[in-house]
């Protein structure tokens, strides 16, 4: 494994934190282990030789490779089940009664391999049943890892990542795809739009959201980065809308939303 000097490590982690929010300052071994083979396969003998190529990468392809390797994309279906309980029993009944144009806007921010947005879509399909035909139930799903986004679009999963999916849903929403693999059926896949979005950037989507799901992403951000991100999320949330974060991560102290339950926040309804 290649070793990175302390000076190069601080410069590299500073660059990543400024541009992508990820705080890797305590993760020297992780950085070395995830990048060593890639650096050597690319023909460089050391971090010192490789890093100028990264910093002068105006096309963005080298940075894309780096981000693909340094992000942690761990995810699975039905992760943190009480969000799905809340969705079915609180959020969707609220949306059904209050969203008059029948267009529910959900954003899965930091969607990784797509399990999360597909899972949300399956819940909506289940909740609305035949009524789904009069609702617009598309989900926006974003990430900074192009590798994760590519896999997400294909929607092919191992049995292991589906272990918590109820048997009836496996039948209903997945089709076999070779040995031990399953693909999410087209009717669900077609409703999720995957796009690149860096959560450090301004939110410039045309629409605002009734629910933003950003789970297990802020865990890698410092307090200031989380605080600024939650302010941007708040502006992009409709009155009465919700934010779900991961149960293992703490919200910033100045989060503008009202806390409803652990890991569930709400923007107050306008009076
Ligand atoms: C651990 S996964 C969480 C996946 C899913 N939300 C869940 O809870 O299972 C974290 C994801 O956040 C993404 N991520 C990290 N920093 C990001 C940023 N600045 N902008 C957008 N996505 C980011 C990573 O690429 C990764 O796919």
C-alpha cells in the first residue's frame, strides 16, 4: 500500500472537504487503502506524483474517479424501518389530503445505489393502490458518485441487500436477473429520476419538495456543513413538508425544522 505524507494528506482532505463536504481528516488509512491500487494502476509511483494530476483536472474525470473511490455507498432496502412506517402512516395520509394538484415531490439526497428511492416508490405504490393513476409519484434521486448512480439506474440487487423486503413485495416489485440477483420492475424504475447533485452546491431544481430524505450522508459532514445544508434543504421544502435524516447522525443545533420524532423533522404548515 502506498503511504501519503502528512502534508499531502492535509491538502487532499482539505480539498475534498471544501468541495464535497466529506471530512476524511481522521481517515488516513482509508484514503491510502482506497486509492493505492488506483494510483499504481494509473502509472504513478506515489501520492506525491499523482496529486498534481488531480488538482489540475479541469475536465473533472480524475475527480470523478476519486469520488467514486472515497465515498461510502453502503445501503440496503428497508434501512431504518421507522421512516417507512412514518411514510405510510403519517406522511402519505398528509400528502393525500393536502396536496391538491396530486403531485407529490420527494427527493432522495445521497441515494447511493438506489435502494432508498426505489423503496420509497414501492411504499407509494402500495399506499395508493389503484389511486396511483391519478397521482404524480416521481422521485428525484441524487448523489455525487457516478458509479453509484450508474448502478442505481440499472436497479439490480443481490438477495442480501433485499433481506428485509417482505416476500410479497419481492414478487410484486422485483424480477429475477440471473443467479442470486433481482431487478426492480420497470414500473417502479421508470418513476425514479437519477441525477448528479453535490449537496455542497445551491439547490436549483425547478420544484420544491414535500419530503427530503437525506439519510447517512451528513454523518460525514462537520457541524457548519450540516447547518448550511439544512438551511438549503429548508428553503427547498414546502410548508408542511418533512426531512428524514439517519438515526445515527445528529442534526445541526440550529436546524430550522421542528423535530417530530427521532430523525424526522418538519417545516411548519403556513397558517
Ligand atoms: C452511506 S450512503 C447512504 C445511502 C442511503 N441514503 C442510505 O441511507 O442507505 C451515503 C451517500 O452519500 C453520498 N454523498 C456523500 N457526500 C455527498 C455530497 N456532497 N453530495 C451528494 N451526495 C453525497 C455518497 O456518495 C453515498 O452514496
